[in-house]
C-alpha cells in the first residue's frame, strides 16, 4: 500500500527550507522538491508540533505509572546494566523511570528528554549510559496481558513506540489535518530527525554516508555496507530493521498509507509486522 506521494526526509538541524541542498540531495534526480508540502513533524514547528512524541501525553502504562510525555514513556522502557537483576528490572530502574516520568517538558532540553540515560538521577550523580548500553526493553504484551522484556531492538520498538505513538497521534488535530492533505492527493515530505528516504537510492546513500562519517568520528570499523542500506525498499523493511533508526515520521507514513490503522484503540496491522 505504498503511497509514493509521501516521502521521508531527514531534518536538517538548522533549516527546513526547500532550497537547502541537504533536502534536495535526499530525493531522486527526476523529482522536484518544490512539488512537496513540507510537514515538519518535530516539536520545533508550531503548525505541526502536535505530531511530536515530546508533545503527546500523558501516558499511563500497564503497571499504572504515568509519564508526562510519550517520548519519556518510550525512552524509559529501556533498562541499563545497573537497573537489571537477573533479567528483570530492579528497584533502581523504577526509581530512575519514575523520576524521569515526572520531568517537565518545558524545563528540559530535547537531548535530556530523548536521552534520560545520559543524565544522572540525583541519587546516582556519576552514572551515565549510552543507548548501546541498553540490555533490554520492557514492553506490554496485549495477548498475554503482562509486561515482558526483550533485547530485540526492532521488536520492542514496534511493540512500544510504534503501537503507543500510533494510538495517540491519530487523535490529534494535526494528524487529521495531515490525513486530509494526503487524501486530497497532495505530495507530502515529512521531516523528522530519525528518518531517511527509503524510496530513493539517493536518500539511502546519504544515510549510509552519515553512518560512515560517524564510524570515522568514533574510530570504529563500519559493520554495514551501502548494499545493506539500499536493500531497505519497503515500509516493512524499515520497521523491521535492527540497524537503522525508525522515528515517529515513519509511523505517520505507515498510518497515512493504511499500512497500520487504529480501530477502537487497537492496532490493525496490514503490513504483517507483528
């Protein structure tokens, strides 16, 4: 159900102008950036900020704890080494999670909100983790009606981030406005920091080049090839990919092209990804 009128563009940190070569270089050579309506799905854009996971919430989890934003709800589903005891989250995890659940979006930077593991809990001032230090994530299994854990990044991202974001965003006026634009036949470019244009070899090549640059900066040997990136061809590939980020912009596109639907609070999976 691919809608090629909807493309994903990685957001430039300083600009969302169509004339920026950063965006032009992410589309096919025979495509025209001027044909697209830019939808900045980050919290930076007043018109569309309601699409941002940093603006959605509050969210109450299966254990009754409530996070002020969906972004924190998702980020705090991740468990780091000192927060684990024999494969289960320990008291320290819940203390850390509950602290971050209550942080005010208006007093915290985007980096703090998206990366709570970087920022010490008052009771652990010297403890910081990288995303790669995550040992597993907690997710709610609707069929079993209980909380489970998994170290499969793509799987837990789908179970928590994809499902949770989809259920919340479809109720927003911004999403309904965006759906009307898509239904009208308009060409839409969704801007998000954690996406890439999987419909274009140019877009995927730019994503690969960014990966290589990051490897060089961190002085590590690349594990992925350009072919790995070029082989991502469908939304199903995107959402099942374990080595690439898949931000909320991809969930928006999946919803807008009916790969996923939300009916009576339940996710209808037309892609076969669950």
